């Protein structure tokens, strides 16, 4: 199959694909998901010799931010697969078998196949027998033996194709954050777009009221949470003492290592720590978290962020953005009405089924992989 690239529409995706190709990343991988009349998907390193149950879950360490464009997902178009996070494209790609315009402007188109034999191969792949999860019954029929980068002038049988069809709309970059507002909690703050926002039923006063769960990386989902608690009559120093008593028990049991503790402002206290835990598959996990306690009007607002140590810094800016945007609705100064037409951003919520009462409990749930399946 021969693919031509759309450098102008998706320069970062094209560079990513070329770099992976030149490193041999795609050699030996499969088209692991085959749906006739829709598309074929490949590019997962897990398909080289991994468990079929892991096909579709693999990729490189780095991801590429979305470059959504107006090119339509017509037959032969090559587009990048991703998770619910728009900025999660890695190595997996798909080739459209039959026009699938419901994908337009939702996935990054970065190329198309351009030879008659390429279209014939596409049709042959969609004709193979498939089983569970649209996987090929005989993987060797759809294994990619070698991928190389060549100059266009070295391909003699390129079809004379017109410019790719476009939707006609102007595609703007998606915002990185959306606003979450809850009148009952009397709070407003931003959450990362693409993260699953959940409002669990509180099982205790220390359980979170809002949780944003990010896309899984290295088998672990990062999360940002907010817990709101009535603490009538207590000072910030009272709350710090109570918190440290809990943390000291975990430190004594070698569950936690306190990295830093700081009274950022008169009513704000921040703790950063690391915990070593064993996952359900017996692999060792080193989890890092940061927690910020904010005391306002006899209510304690606790923001927390947790991730693996290796990936902690990658999403830390998202936590800081959420924290910096935090507002108490009842304390906001009303704005003058705006007559211009404006848009909004809706955030879907889902039921969150596990408790994250205290820091140790949070880390235990990371270990047990309860919280992290999204």
C-alpha cells in the first residue's frame, strides 16, 4: 500500500508517522481491527507478538496533539486513531474502507492511499475472516512486513486523484479545558477536555465530590479530584494537624514518603508525597500525588492529583490550571449581561463507583486498579 501525506493539514502527525516508520516501529505489526464497509486499523506494537486481548492498547511513549482538519473521511483516507482524549494519538492509524463522514473533524486525517493496488489490498484485507473485537482469525494474512519512506518521484503508478474533499467548514483547535460548575457545591473550576468527569455518591465526608479521570498511560489513569467538607469551628492549623496524623501512620508503615509540605497562604496547605504499591498483576507501582487544602468560610476544599512518578509532571500543568481556576460561586461578582451570541461547553458525567476517602485509600485503589478502568 502506498500512502501520500497531507503535510499542510497535519504536519505533526505526518512527522510522527515518518519518524515511527524510519525507526522500524510498524514492521511486523498487524491490521488488528477490521470492519468491512468502515475501516481497517493498525499500528499497535502489541500485535507483533502480544496477547490478542491487548491489541488496540499499545503505542509509543509520546502522543501527538490533535490536528483536526476539514478533509472528509472518504474511501482510502488515512487517519489517526485515538482515545477519548483528542490529544492522545500515538501510532495507531486507520484506513477508511467506505465513506465514513461521521468521523469528519473528530479525527486527524494525515494522508490517503494513492495506487490501484493499494485500494485492491484494502478490499482484500476487509474480506478476511474476523472474530472477537473484529480481530483477524488468521493474523498472518494481515501482517505488515515492512514500512518504508520513499520519495513520490520513485512511485510510478500513482493515481491521478483530485484534491481531497473537504467539509467546507473552518476547523478551530479544541480548547484544552472546559468549565465545571456545580451550584449545590457552590464551586466552579476548569477540567481537562477529554478527561472523564465523574460525580460519585459520597460514602463518607472524606470521599471526593468530583473526579476527573485522564486517559490511561502505562496502565494507569491520572486523576484530579475535589472534596468539599464542612469543618465548622476548625482552623487551618487544626486541619493540618489532623491530616499529618493520618499521613504519619502511612509513613510509619512504609506506605508513603513525604516529599514536601508547605503552608502556601494563610488558608492554603499543600502536601506532596510518593507511595510504593503492588498492582493486581504483581507489578510495582510508584505513585505520586499532590494535595492542596483550602479553608474558606468553614468549608475545606481539597484538590488532589495523582499519577505515576514517571508521568506525574506530564499532567501537572492540568492540575495547576484546575486549581488556579477554582472559584466559590457565591463569592463571584455578577458580570454585566453580554448581548453577543456565544457558545458553551458541556461536560458529560458518569457514575464513579469507588471511594477515595484518604490519601492512603486513594493510592490503594490505584494499586488495586479499581479507580483506573475507564
